[in-house]
């Protein structure tokens, strides 16, 4: 029940997503098959048994859950008429998010956010379509994906050092806070295996970082 409560609080069911965006189930499936709309992040198969005055009742249901940010993504899909145009929106928003982070003082020399940014974005597009980022970021949208990936690069770079200078500790603290702000809480059964636990909770504990 804790899992169902989590999903109902932080995600839209497929039916809720359809109702909000005013599209049909056939439209959603077509967008997914066309490679412009993410798959669901969670799928629950429920075997339900109830008992009441009227007797026993059995029912089976399959419920798909989607990141709430996907309602705005569907609006973009509906306003454009090609896969290339839709991908361009994703890529441009990702690049703008990366540039914004750099202007805020976040820095990394990793090729993923420097010389091979286009290839990196194309790789993230695949994970986006698979529903991965609907699960592990708060919105599932390019801005949170960019923040998550950038912060992980910084955290991993700094964690390679045995000792950190005060300036490096400050950079690490900012990167951990950024990852914290972009990451989902994760489902209860996933939390100890999640990137949030490994790169937020454990890094804060190891380096005695303060929560913002």
C-alpha cells in the first residue's frame, strides 16, 4: 500500500494523463510508437479480492503511471508535426539548462557537457523515451534531467579525491543540493538502491554536508 500511495501522490495514472491532456489512449500509444513520448515509469499489475455483504469479488487491473511533467510535454507534441522538431525542443531545452547551470557557477570538464554534448543529449533522449527519467527526476523534463546528469558528473569528479579543499567541499555541497532538487524521492522499495541514496544521502553523510 505504501507503493500505491507514493505513486498516486507523485505521478499521474494513464487515465489521469489522458483526461488532463484531452487525448485518447490511441493517440498516446501512437506518440510512443513514433518515438516522441516517454513510456510509463511504473506499471502495476493488481489482483484484487474484495469481500462484502454481496460476497467475494475478484478483479485484475493494470495501471500505468507517468511523471506529472508529461502533461506539458504532450502539449508540445500536439503543437509540432515531426519527430525532428520535437527532439529539437528537448535538445535545446537541455542545452539551455546546461548553460544556465554553468552561469550559476557549476563546472565540469567532462566531455559529456563539453565537446560531446550533442551525443550526450541524444543518449539522454533514449532514456527519456524509455520512461527512466519519469521515474528518477521530479518532472521527467529536460531541465531536471540536465540538472541530475550535470550534478552527478560533478559529484563523481570531486569524490575521486581523498581530501577536499574548502572550495571543493563547497562545490560538492552545491552539486549535491542540485541533485537533491532534481531527483524524485523514488518508490519505497527502490530508495536504498537509488542514486539519491548513493549520491545525496551517503555523500552528505561522508563529507558531513549540511542540507540546504
